[in-house]
C-alpha cells in the first residue's frame, strides 16, 4: 500500500512551499523525492489498552478518547489502536469494519498467530482494533492474573507494529499509554529496527499512573518476546530480578510524558517514584509533564441533562441553590443553611479516605453536611454507611457508582473534598470547578497544578500540603468559614467556573512535543 510523504530533511524549516528532499514509502521501500512540497501532515498513532467510548476503567480511557479530537486536524492525522475486546458494547462492535488479517510470529516457540484488524470512524477519528479471540475474548479488559495480562499486552504491542504496514498508515510518532503498551518502544528499536517501514518513526511513552508497571519474571518475558538475553539487564528491562514492561517503554521511548507538571517532578523522588525514580532522573531531559483536560461540553451545567436545574456562570446562584435543594431531598438532608461538602471517588486509602474517616464526625459536629458516593475497600464502605446511620439528616452515603448521580452531586454540593495521597492528574477537581463547586485538595500531582488556595487571595479552592488529618480539617474549616461570607463565596464560585480545563489547552502542549519529537534524528 502507498504511504504518505512521511519525512523531510529540512526539519529546521517546515514552512509551506519549501524546497525539500523527503522520503515516501512506496510499495516495500522508501524512495527519496525532490521538489517543492506543501506542509506535510504528521501521522500520530495512539496505542492504548482502553479508550472512551469503547472501553473504560479509569482516566486513561478519557485521555485516549479526548486528546486525538482536540489536536489540529490540519496538521496531524491522529489514529487510535486498542484491542478488540469482546466486552466492547455491541452498539459499537456491530459497526466495526473488517480491514484485513495476517499471521504473526509470536514468542520463542509460537508461530502463525492470527491478527485481525477492524476499523471504525467515530467523531472524525479513525480507530483500529487488534482482533484475536484467544487474548481478547473477555467480559472485562483486565483479568485477575498479572501473568496473563502481560502476555496479552506483549502480543498487542507486537501486533500494533506488525499491523501498520498492512494498513498502510506510517506513523511519524507512536504515542504509547501506560504499561500495557510499554513494549512498543522496545520492539520498535529491536525486533522492528531494521524494518524500512519504521525508518524515522519515533515514540512517546505516557505515564498515567506509575504505580502500575507490568512486572513478571524474566523467563516469562523472554518466552513471549523472543528478545535476546542482553536486553534483560538493569539498564534495560530487568527490574529487581524480574522484567518490567513500563520500564522498557521508559528506557526506549524518545520522550516520556506524564499527566501533570508536578507529578513529573514527584516521580523523580523515592516517595513517588515506585523504584523507577533513578531511571526517571536519568531521563529527566526527555520527561515532560502536561496536565490533562476534561470534556467541557459533556461537563457543562448549562446543558447537562442529569442535573435537575441547568445554570451557567451568568446565573449560577439560583441554579446551584435549586440543585443543592434537590440533592438534599435525595439524601434526606436538613435544609438549615449548612454547607454541603461532597466526595465522589473510589473508596481507597490512596484517595485520602483514611483522612476523611478521621475527621468526618468532627465536620458534622461543626455543622457541615456530607454526601459521599463511591465504592471500594470494605472498611471505608462500612464506615461511611455507619456514619450515615449515626447522623441522620446530616450525612448521605451511596455505595456504588452512578454517573448521573455523580453529576447531581457536582452541581448540588457547595464544596468538593479530594485529599489524595497521590494524584497524577485528577479530573474530579476540574469537573467540580466546572460546576461551581470549589475543591478542597491536597497539594500533590495534578491537584497542585489545577487548584490554587483562595484563603490568602485569588484562587479556585482550598489546599493543604501535608498528608495528615489535621491539615485536611483546617482546610475544610477554612472552606466552611468562607462559605458564610456570601459575597466572597460568590466570587470564588465565579472564579471556579471561569477556569479553562479544556483539552484545547493541553493539546497545544502535546502539539509542541510532537513537533519536537518528529525533529529528532
């Protein structure tokens, strides 16, 4: 198949109508061409294990679904590839178009493994799906077996690179997301290094959460990758006598990004670095932090169909008051003028639930009403259920997750509590701002980059630094005191709703990085 003009030698000057020598992939080889050419669009391939709207377990899917749509379509041809899980809703799978299939060598002793390629265009973006029922016939994207998931995503990583020549899409940059795609930069610079199709292709590795890395024994990796033993050394894939997929991606990728500037600095320290801080320090010149965005249209109180009363920045006082009253009715809370503080989160220690557990009774005693939505560790589910029983009319708890209810909470609450121990980016605090609900956050990761304390002046929330219950309690007290100063609170809510957390802002940073990466030699 014919590829497009994919590389220019005058990388220092990419103006339109520039005399250039560039390479074009024709048939099975690159052919140098000379002449006058227009601006050459860059091909970007996103590779990930999940993507909205097809499959989602966390914020990774939101990023992979939203960022391609936000990039400048006149300069970037962005396509996305994920596994063809059988658990993708039929409303989408029924519309997938068969593109091709082939057989690929996989592992040390396995040959002729089937690789199917399906395609679907959604909101103007081309999505590809790697099909293999042995690996991706499942009722959820991740299994309970680390070893099995590692094998599946090693297969996926190699299949992605094997599929692109079949499709005829030559990526200038492959943007890999999290450990599940960590082997793509490794294969790109080893197994596929001599493949002429990938001459000039660069890779970017994005860390969404460093805690998850894809670690298993080296023997298992050698068997499934068929890579030589010298690649399983401490400077490459070896990790504490095992092998590590994410580490491989971080070693071999041309650039590394993570989802906020503060998190990019934090992961270079032992406390946040998950034993990869040394590597990340060594690669610090290639490490960038770019804050995620949110879908501003999907999270718009002026048009949200899930909230009882719509409002905008121009009329939020009446709208939020009505949404608060509806929320209090739903949870059976008193309407005595008390502020309503809310949490919407997985109930795990990493999200700060241990801190909230320590101060919850004290907050209620101060006259604060609490609404909590989430599920997770039984100790927290039981505590907040008991808290609700001990304080009828003051606490509302919903164990589970209902997307529509979460929107009602964002709109109806007065303040939003998010005291995470670690938060690479965080999206809930941005959504809360969008709905005019000032967040109370700990200064870590993306929370620090997006929320600034209003106690001493201009800001869009309330922050605290140390991970301890006392500092969280003080921040909540500051928020409660500010709430009763109605004019200042009105200004704070207005400032929250003014914040631009759209993907357009983040997309500009990624575009700059893509241009920088494409110009590497």
